[in-house]
C-alpha cells in the first residue's frame, strides 16, 4: 500500500456538524504575504551554518519512511561533543553547568545545532532565535563566573516552548493565521518563571490550526514530521514539542493539553510527558480559543527524555518559580518530595480497551509487555474494567464545542484561512455549531462532576493507586495529505482531561514492528469511530513508531505519579 | 421612628429584571399541609423539657428590641454548669472531653438546652434531633471509656449544620418548599467527615428561600432573629448558623457562602466566620440552585466563637478528615501550621468605603478603632484605594443569574411558593431573566480572571499582606415585614467571592450605639443602591448590633488569614 492511498475516512463529511462560515478565500489572499514573511523569517533564522546540505535529506521524505533520530545519530554534522551533550538529561546538564564542567553557551550551541538539522527533517519549529539565546547563555555564564552560583535550578538549560505561549516582542500566533499580527507586550507567566529559573530560549515549536488536532499542521508553516518516521505525525497539539524533545533539539520542552496535547506528542514521538493536574503550571498569557472556558481546562506541562527531568521541571517551576505570584489561577501548593514506592505496595489497573474504540496491535502488545514486567517486579496488577467511557467522551466533546465553535471561528474569520481536515473534525465535536446556554453548560459541568466522583470512588474504594492505559488507539498516525488520516479518536487521552487527573506518558522502549504487529482482518468495528480508526492501521507505514503509555493517578497526586514513573522506568530498563 | 415605618425601598419594583412565572398560589395551597407537618415536627422536637415558659419571652419581640444573649446570660433556666460549658470554646471543650473532665453527653445537653431556648427567641433552627444526638454522645463516651482515646479531634463537640447540607434520612430543603419532599440517601461529604472526627449533631439551621438573601427568611419556618436585637436579621444565607453560634446554641457551626453567606451571619450575629478559598471544605451533597455553576463557586466554612476554633475546624477537617477521599472536587492539600506573624512585619490595607455604597456610621467608627489598635501594635496600616469595584459587582451579579434564573425558578415552580421580597431582589441580579449563552458565560469568566489578576498583583506588587474591610454597609439590617428592609448591597462580601480570596470575619467587641453612631443627614447618595442602603440606617433600631469586619488574604492563604486573625484577636483584646 502506498502512502498516497491513505484517504480521509469514508463519508467523513456526513459526520460534520458545523458550517464553514469562517473561511474566506479572497480575504485569505491578503494574508499570504504575511505568511510568506513569517516563513522567510523562520528560514532565515534556521541558521545556515548549522544546517546539513539539503542533499543529505531524501526528497521522498513524505512518501517513504525516514528516521531522523537514526540520521542524527549517524550524521557527522554534529560533533561527538555535541552528540554527548544532547544525549544528556536536563538533570545531568544542570549539574554539569552548575559545576562549570559545561558552559551554558556550549550546551545551547549543541542543542541549537541539532535543532536546526532536526528542523530540516521534521519541520517542528515555528520560530528560531538562536543568537538571542546565545546572548542569554553568555550572560548566564558570566553570572556564574562572577557570583559562583547559578541564577536558578534550570541555569543554562535549552528549553523549547510551544509557540502558543505568549512571548513578549515576538509574534504569537497559536496556529491561527490571523494572529500573525499579534505581538504580546508581556511574557506569559511560564516564560517569566522559566527565565527566573535560568532557562535559555531559542526555539518555539509547531502546533495545529485551532490547537485542536492530535497532529501539528497549520496554514502558516505546514505540518511537522515524526522524528522516528517521516510519514507520521509527531502528534499534537504540542507536536513541535514532541519532535523537538524526542529528537533532542532541546533538553526540556513545554506543551499544553486540553484533550491530549502534551501526551499524544510525547507518546507519538517517544518521550516522557506530564499532563499535570490543573492550576499547577501556568497557562496564563497564551493564545487559545478557550478564554474563560473552564468546564475542561487546558493545562501546561513538561516533555522530557527522562522522568528525572520531568521532576526537575515540576519541582523547580513550582517551588522556586512560584507561578501564583504572577498567575492568580495557579494554586500556591508546593511540590512534595514523594519517595519511589515499593513495587510490592502498589496496585495498578491496566485499561486494555475502553470498549468504544479498540487499540491497534502494537498497543495491545505493549500493554501485555508492561503488565508482565510490572508483575515480575511484584506490582499488584489488575484489569481496569472500563466504565462511563461513552459518557466521558460525550461530555468532554460537548464541552470543547459548547460555545457553538464561536471563538474558534472568530479567530479563523479574521484571516479567512481555509479549514484543515482535522480542524473540520474538531469543529464537529459534541454538537458542533450549536451554541449552548449557560444552563446547558452547567449541566455538562454537573455530569463531569458526577464522572469525577465515580472515578475518585474507583481509586479509593478499590485501593487502586494507578491506571495504565493507551495514550491513543495506536502509535503515531500517518499524517500525509494535510492530516486526513490523522488521529480522530481522543477518548483515551480526553478521559483524563474531563477527570482532571495527572497523567504521565512513559516510553516502553518498544516500537511498532510491521512483522509482529499484524492487523486482525477479522475484526468487526463496533461503531463509526472504531471503523475510522481501524481502517487507518496499515502496519507497514508505521514502522519504528515508539510505543508509549499513560500512567494516571488521583487528582493532585502529581508527585505520586512521578514517583511511580521512576519505578516503571527502573522496571522497564531492567 | 417605629419599626412598622420601615418599608421596602422606594420604587424597588422599577429595579426588578425578572418575571414571576414561578409562583403559583393554587399549587402552593397543596403544599401547605407539608409545610405545617414540617413545622409541627420542628415544634415537637424543640424539646418541651428544655424550653422556658412562653411568658418569659416578650410578645412584642418583633416590634421592640429584645436581646437574647443578655436574656440567656441572666436566665436561671440554664444551670451555672450549663452556662459554663456553653461559654467554653470548642477547643477547650474538645480538650476537656478528651481528658474525661466533661462527658460528651453533658456537653451536648448543655448546648441543646441553650439551643432550644435560643430557638424560642430567635427561630434559628429548622430541624432538631436532640435524642439522636444524645445517643451518639453516649456512644462517644462509651468509646472513650473503652479505648482510652477519642474517635477524632472533634470528639463530642456539638456542631450545628446549615440545613441545606444533605443529611441522610432527613428532609433537606435548602429553603425551597418543593424540597420538603427530598430526603437524601447519603450524607453530604462534610457530614461524613465531621462524623469521622467525632462531632455530635442535633440541630440544623435556618436559611432563606433561594439561599440568595443576606437574611434568613423562607416560606417553611419563617424568618430568624438576631440574637442581639430581635428586630434585626442574624444575616444569611447561613443566618441560622450565625444566630446559633453567636447565641452559643452550638460550639461550632458549618455554613456556606457564595456571596457573603457565612460572613454576613458571622458579622451580623457577632461571631467569627471563615469563608475559605474554594475546594478546601466540601460542598458536595448539598441542595442548591448552583449545580454545575462554577463561575463563582460556593464554599463551605466554619462559624465559631474564637479564632482557635476556626483553626481547630479547618485543620482537623482537612488534615484528618481528608474530604478529597469522598469529594472529588476538594483539593488534597494539607492545612499548614503557620505561626502568628509579628505585627511589625505585617502590612494591612484598610478599605473604608468602596466608592459605590458608603458604609454606615458604626462601620466607619469600627474601622477607625481597628486602624488605631493595629497601628498601636506596630502593624503597617495603609489605606486601600478601591479599584474595579463596579466591574467586580457587575461580573459577580451577572454570574449569579446568568442561567436566566432557570434553576432557581425550577426549584420554586415545583411548589409554586410565593417569592419573598429578597428573592425578587436576587432574581434581579445581573441581567435577571436573561439566559446567557455559553460564550457570554465564558466572557464573564474571563472578566473575573482579569479581576483576580489585578488583585493578585495588588497584593504582590505592593507587598500588602491583608485587606480589612466592612462585611456589609452596616451592622445587621432590620428585617421585619418579610425582610423588605433587608440587605440589598452585597458588594463588600461578593468582592471576595468573585476573587475567591480567603476571608475571615472577626468581631471587634464594639456594637452599634444610637447615641454615637448618628446618621449624617447631609449625605447625598451616589446612586440608587447607595440611596436604598442609606435610607435604611435608622440608628435607634440597630442598638446592640455587633460590629465585625472582614480580613482577607491572597488565594489559598487561608492559613495566613487565620494566623493573623489570632494577632488581631490579641490586639483587640488588649
């Protein structure tokens, strides 16, 4: 099967519940020069001196699998020292910089160099400003030399930022063409906090139009590619972050998540990613269509290449960053030091299949692998019997669109940009264009609270500590042709948004193997959504895609989530 | 001026923005037997053997000032021992019960006895079940005798409950006639928690129709009277609690607050009351019209006769009660031990007048007294220059009614009960009957968040630790004639609901004195609301009403609020 045979789901238009009264081709024409200028700027700032020759990158990268991670590891464009630096965890780097064993400048140079090549292969970035970053790194080196101490626990760490996070003086578009005119005067809280902690910034990363795809494609800089397989999406909406962190173009990244937007990129691209409980990491100062929407709130959180780095980020951001001094929505609750639990004291419930849409073969295989490893380590593993899955899906999807798509359309109308296929899907969530009344919205909230009660009771009454589940039906999905084969079913991630439970994506070390992960041709789909997702499983196109899962704990048990993440890491590595 | 001259505000009907399509006299007739049965039950359970002769209570109690607190202190119906017990703080009582110096039974008997007499004078209760309480107290005494330890930190404490809090097996009406049919199967989380901690229950307290008055009057058991002055309201909506706790019919009480409903009762009746930050004390399992409404959320919190008791409640409820195991909305954040700050290290901003509605003479006098006391103790006192007061008032009042009064009317329609004057006022909040769209509701939320940002910045940038402010324009308002002279302006309390800031009401020890607190007849009201509130100040009718204020800190700085409450207590007592 050729990738060109991948089509949009059959009769997809019959599922649409919106009217396209937002796009306007004539108006959009007038925005094209701005888009071109933005692309030119990105091209200019993708430093020529850091690039590999274009000829090094296959021209059929969008029709034939290309593994950027492998390419980078073999490439001689990066020095051995640069490879060594970019292979270190943020925790190691912070330690070595603090001891002056590495300088902030050489660390940033290594990551920026790698990021530029990664950009050539995956188009993960929207905005590079490496010279600014290097100036900041120099200042940090000077500070350390003069004062004999770092400015903070993230001193000199090259951190990537989802572009949507408001950056003072820089266009912040959030994937909307109309926002190419928007330049915040003030940094978002998260940027202020990370600067205070010593971070260096040099790259902002890609995201989809509307921020409501599990891929990263927009009308400004186009789509990003998965670092392990160029036919696949790195996920979304923080997909640029997934590609960047997993491709080691940064040592830590910041994403946001309202339906899976940190976790899909982490899982698809193959790194760690934490969707914290709400109001711990600030979203204040970002561009989104969710202003004032709090039925299901967006959260921000880290993507990283190790669980220690997730903890480094959370602990230093919260305890030393004190985001509540700037963002009134963050709760002033310190990060607790929770020791790794003893595997034998832990009960984990594994969700193999939510009953609505069946996971693909590599996911089934991966879960069995995890189950067996955990059992061997003495963990009490039980099966999670799904409940209220349809209710949760229904409620959260109605919440996404219950302003009748008003705000999203407002943001699209200003430029008249065409709707991408996955945007059309997102505008069809819930009741699509139907504007809810405040009373109907309250009813959704009440149904949400009832769900939260049932799940909280599940944990407490059954003495279950954690749930492990698929992040998505499959590994990263094929996302050529503007994403028409993308990820349609959000149920595995959005469940934990509606429940507001801390959820950590962890890599298993496994990846999709077409020879092993063979499609079950006899399977009869349960419903339209299931059919859409099953049709998309074409084993040979998914080769090399990482297999990752979600680890979920009770609300505000973020620290316990990370603590057991370390245990899982130990178990899977042994 | 006679109390009978107190009228509804002039032209009040011109301010109404609702249609009364909910009350239905014919339907209401059919509910009258149920109301009568409920009253009969209350009368039966107001134990005859605990009552004083009816002749002890003046028949003109509703037209001439009667001070119940004074009456109780002089009455010989209570034994000296009972007076001694009911004058102790909850903290002292818990200690003496734990040491077996007092039994749970004798403590409950003393409070129940006093509560029954208090009920005769103030009509604060909706539901007595003293025999049940005594049985529980006996069990607690047995447990302590057998095990040599208490069941928890509130072992044997007689705690009163706002009736609205769902009580398994007991009618829970929330002030709505139609809910005389509602008997919860399960206890509200707060009741479960308090039972686990050792509380004894025996009385549930009065509240207004709709729960949206700052008084306590309904079509079921009528209106409550202030324990210090029978012409006045004890406040609302937790007004029964205010009267009960201040009148020492219980040693601790639980109220709820969405616009001032813990603080107005505490301030009007003259006790301590804490409106904690949201999601610390559970509201799950209560009857209200706010299901799924989370733009401005209701909170539950304690009323008490000492600041130590407020802390005892908060600390034990949270740290040992762990409400999040039952109520998924509560955040699992422990109560921190915060030492009393040194007065000299503290900056307090005093709000004398919010610029919209001017406080009455006793409030001005009280604030000057507090300022001078704090300054003498070394506190850095500055003037709070009000900002965004009209915006806050506008946003929060629109939030209250932005479902177009849908849910309140639903709850009224079922019985067709007539609307009380203050209910009509509440149904006129914001845009009254106008149903908001979800998008308009989001816009209100966004305006709220912008307000919260500005106030958070105020605290942080000016290094202000606390704000002290009036709880209401005046002391408790006259509330004869079905509350038509009641409290119309909520701005001083609702400000801290929209901002979700922890706010503690503290007594000053002062009370209104008609000779000193003379009306300024030359004052020209600023607006209609101001005129309504100024017209109501009739000095001679308010005699003896306590003067109390609000102490407010940053969001989730509940512990710091209580810690400084102790300092204020020390300062005002010296």
